[in-house]
C-alpha cells in the first residue's frame, strides 16, 4: 500500500509540474529542460499523466519551429520598412549637419581618427553691420599667422601650414586625423600653402558658415519645398526647377529663356567633366553666395573680410593706381574683381572710365573677394554677380 501511495504522489507531482509548465509555456520556450524532466518522471508513473507530457512536447516543438521561422529573416515588407527608416535617419542627419555647418558628427568618424571636429558657431548680425567702415588704403595690416596648430595647439615651426584667408595654422597630420581632407586635398595643401596662391582652411573654404541661423533657416526651407536632399547630387532639371521656384518666391515670376540659359551655363561650369550632375557642395556654395548677396549690404560684406583679404585688395588697387591719386577707372575695377578668379570677363574690357575710389572699390569687390575663398577650382569661374 505504501508503494502504491508513493507512485500516486509521484503522478500528482508530475501533473502539477505539467500544469505549471503549460501555464508559463510562453516564457519557457528557450528552456525545455523542465518539460523533458517531467516526461521522464511520467514514464515511471501511471498512464494518465502521459497525454499531458506529450502535449507539452508538441508545444515545445511548435515554439522551436516558430523560432526557426523568425530566424530565417524578416519579410519583404519588414525589409522595406527598415530601409525607409534608415533613409529617413540619413536624411535627418544630413539636414542637421547642414543646419549646424558640420561636415560629420564626432561619433560618425572613423575609429582611426582620434581628434574631435570643432563646433562651428554661426555669426550674428550686429546693429552697426550696415554702417560704413573706414579702411585705410596706405596702412597695411599684415596680420601674423598663429604660432600654434589650431587643432592640437602645439608649435612645431616649419611643419605648420597657414590659411591664406584667416590667421589659423595647421599640421597636415592633424587635418588627416580630423578626416576633413582626403589624400589629394592634403597634398594640394602641402604644395600651395606656402606659395603666393595659398590654401584655405576648412573654416574659410565653406562659405555656408558665413550665414546666420536665420539666413540658414530660410535657405533650408527653400530646399525642403523644392525637395532638395542635402549631400545629394543635382541634375540639370533639378537645378532649373529649384531656380524657377526661387524666382517665383522672390520676384513672383518664372525665369526667362535667357535666365534659363544662364542657369544651364552655371550647371555646365560646375560639371566640367560632363558627368551629368553637380556635386552638393558646389551647389551649396552658389546658393550661400546668393543668400549673402540678397540679405547683406556692401558695408556688411566688407566687415566679413579678414585682414589678409583687405591687404590683398590694397595691393591690387595700388597696382592699378599708377598715378597714386587714390582713384582707378571702372574698367580697372572690373578687371581687379575678376582677377580674384584668375579669369577675365569680356565686361572687364569695357572702356568705361568712370572713376572708382578705394572705398567704393572695396565695397563693390567684397562679394568677389569672399566668393574666391574656396580652394576648389570649380569655384574659380565667372559668377553671375
């Protein structure tokens, strides 16, 4: 009798275990051991407990089959949804970089780059920005270059490369670690930084950084309305559509046939290799320049010039003012403006002899001097200014 009671108790114990396993089956899919143990115990007991053990084994097999199906990979709809989310994230990051003036976020840098890119701060308009500024012709400023690398703040004499626009200097190794310059751009810097041509640092090379937050917001809104995606290439039709929209928004009229031809000429100039598209940064350069010309006065643009740029303007003006009376002709003024791009415009051959003073020359040339800041040879073309 004692033996029979022991088996009965054992069967009751197995049944209780099976009930618990069935109740928490969803949470124990990856732990089938208790079900196997219960099955072994039932084999020692009486028959009534076996159907429940078989039921648990069937459920375990179904769970394993479900896990196998899930591990086979997401469905086509799931893959499409994931791709759409990834594209959306990429676009949002591109818009953020455009707004903040950053080339790349620090966390997105290659692990081999140990240096953190600087945080760019957009300028703010001052109350006296549009007021006339006094710039003496005879007195050269000759601002000295910084003594220490702008990145690592270490002095190593001849290994430093100066910017031709501002006073910053850099180590080529520091720029390489930042990831801002490719190998060919680094070599160009080494070849030109110490020459008359000079080299522009990543601050001065990007004219978009001269825009205020308000100006940048206005430009971004126009991009969004025209469905222009940051950091993407543009074909000629997209550029035409964008310029038509901008003309409609600003002047309430479409481009004329002549203006369309001018836009296509700009496109061709920015696509010298005939790839059929223009790069994003070339497009952003032109639009940033257009924003400066649209919202800034000549006096405001003169305030953006650095000491080195003002000194170069002095040298050009004095070279044309042979009689040293502080006045040059209009034709000479146009010639000087185009000289910043190493290319003469047929307009500069005009016989217009209306005199231009040093102050007028500097104000009228401000936009040309700023436009010539980038290193890219694609920028050194005749601009529709």
